[in-house]
C-alpha cells in the first residue's frame, strides 16, 4: 500500500458475496465513508448492496464510523454486516 491509497477490507458475508477480501483504492481529498460507499456501490451487481436495504457497518482504522467520517490516505476502512444476536 502506498500512502496515497486506502485499504478497504470486507468481512463475513460481504467478503463472500463480493468475492474479495480487500482492495487498494486511491484516496480522494475530502472523501467520507458515505462517498466511498457510493463509489463502491456504483460498480453495480453485488456491490450495489453496500447502499441497499440491509445496513452495512463501517470501521475506519478499527474504530466504528458514521457516514460523515472522513477517510484519508493511509486509512484502513472495513465493511461488515451488522452482528445479530440469537
């Protein structure tokens, strides 16, 4: 990873459905979690679920994040489905 990129990781069913564990993406000035979600969902197909009916939880550098959380070069962004009790 270069310092200008984000590391994007996927966990649980997202990893399986997207058929990828992680991506390296260029960081964009002023980018937020919401913007990153939109960028990934725009790939279509299974990626669209990132902005679908089922919520996706997000962590930036291992801290839970909100849609407005900024992402900057060198950050690690993790997407995972919500944990449900049983």
